C-alpha cells in the first residue's frame, strides 16, 4: 500500500484532524511529520452519552481508533511536558496509550521552557514600532527549537535514553538561553537546574516510546499496510512556500512528509488537500479575501460551538473571508494534490450569495496565478465571482443528492476552477457528517 498524505491547503485549521480520523479506519499507522504543539486537531466522535471531543496537539488524530499506531516523526519538535499530559488525557478517555501504540522518533527534537521563553520574548520585541511587527506565533517555543535544530545545537529525543546525559545537556542549553533572555530581551533567567531535573524525569517516562520510526514505517509500507501521513498547519504556513515571514518553522507540505518521516517518494499515493469552503487565518499577515464586520462574524460563529472559528491551540478568533482560488491553485501545484476535501459547507447555509475569489488585480494587471509566489499578498485585490446561496441546512446530508442544488453547483465550480476533483464534503463536525462527492 502507498503512503497517503493529508495536507492543509490553506493557512491551517482546515479540519485535517477529522479527515485523518475518518481515513484512519482503514490504516495501520498514522504519522505526524512536522510541527509541534502549535497545531491543534479536533476530532468529534459519537458516544452513548453524547459527542466526545478530542483536542490533539502532538499525538496523531488516528489514535482515537483503537487499532491505529501513532507515529511522531523526526520532522517534529516535541514538548515532553505537553506530550505526557496529552497521553494522560487520551488514557482518561479510555484509549490505550502504550509503546506498542505510540512511537516517538529518536531523532525528533525537544522543546524546553527556554525555547518557550525565547519565543515569547522575541514576539514581544517585534511589537515595537521599529521592529517590523509581530509574526503571530503561538508562543509555544516552536521557532527557537527549530532554530537550535538548524544550528546543530538541538536536543534530540534520543538523549532521553540516558537521563543523566539529557540533564547535563538541558542545563547547558538553559544557561546559554538565559544569557540571551537577560542581555537581549531584559527578561529574568530560568532556573537551569530545576529545568534539567524536570527533563530527567520526562526522559524516564518517555524513553519506552522512542523508536526508529523511519524503519518502522518503511517496514509497514513494504508489507502492504496502509499508512497515513498527517500534516499540521497548512501550505501557506510552510517555511519555504508560504506567506513568508508570516509562516511556521517547518514544512507542512507533501514534500515535508517524506523528509519528516524518513521515507522515499516511491511510496507516494493519494495526496489529499483539505480546504474549507471559505478562508481563515490566525495571526498576522496579508489576507486578500478577508471579510469584516457582520460578514466575518457570520462565517466565524460565536465560539459557543467547538466547530466555530477559534483556534484549537490558542483560542484566538480566526480571521475569516471568502475562498481564495488563486491560493488554492497554488497549494495544489506545490503539493501535487490529487484530490480535495471540502470542509464546513454547512456554515454557508442561509447566505443569499456565496463568493469565490477567481483572480487578483494589482494596478492595471489581472492575475490568476501569483507572479512571485505568496510572500507578499498586500498589493493584490480579489476578483470575485458570486453565486446564489442556499437556505437549506445541509448538516443532515449523507449523499450528494441530499445537498441543495446551489451547494452542489458551488462544489462543482470549485472543481472546475482548480482542475482537481473533490472526493469528500464535510457538513458538520461528527464522523457521520461526511458526503462522498462521487
């Protein structure tokens, strides 16, 4: 069986977690390949007492299924404290969380309180008028951990096999970070000895979960097992192909799956791009199709429902707007997306008209493709195509024929303007609220 890759085709928050959960029913393993606990995937499962909601930040979404092995690949950066807490929460829900079911790459890198402190200090410094403005990070230490990895001074998870050695390395790491915190940011230092002792205890708890995950996944694929690669964040947050500098510090695109899991492209199967039927963004940076006022509030929701547009990790309200097909076509190209999954079609019910951004204007020029990539979107104004909306609630739809005619036209228009087929349509947060598009 090939490696099927699930990627976000927007700025993240597309609903990848629940699509991974859905497709995990036929998989042996689900592997996260990039990012850290700056990502948040919400999975809603029917239960006798009512819907059970899982909010996962590090563990792959497929672990909600009892037969799935969850892999944290070496492209990730992992905060041990948050990983252990998440494992405990999953156990409390009745799930089995054992070394047989959870495998952490020995080559993944660790996040420490020093990384978190540096991240938050740097983001605060960027808010100064002369500093160029905030990036909009989650403040979870992701960027500094990847910086240490690139500078070849990072703390790899394999150090947890020798708790004493890890403690020594963490002690040196925190002391070095303290110099930056005090001298550059005028922030108080951390207690290096206390952090080292804390990480020594994490090592003892997590060492049994360490594995050579590349070898494990290669063996599963060679044996014909189905494996899903679960992306975090989205294409437009990719360090190389995203809206730089308002990006994450890793590669959440399909190419990042091979690098972050240690697999070759010969295993490539379906590349599934998940996109909302409108556009959202958390954090800073240009957003050509952004809506404001009542229109934005209508798309966002109130926050009373977990399905509303508020960040799983940060709780921040997401910026909302209309679906941008210029950016979607770009995401399709850089990922090699073979099929699209549309989420949140139910949110558009009740609107008199729906809009699609089919191109951009800048000066007297029109663009259907970005001339220099998406790094600077500020000069562009969206060109919209309007379509009739629909009044009917589609959350109960289970077949394509159940959807209102105008909703079906909207889906087909997205296919026509992207050249990629839609395979699934989400009409609500629960597993059953999926409509096959074929």
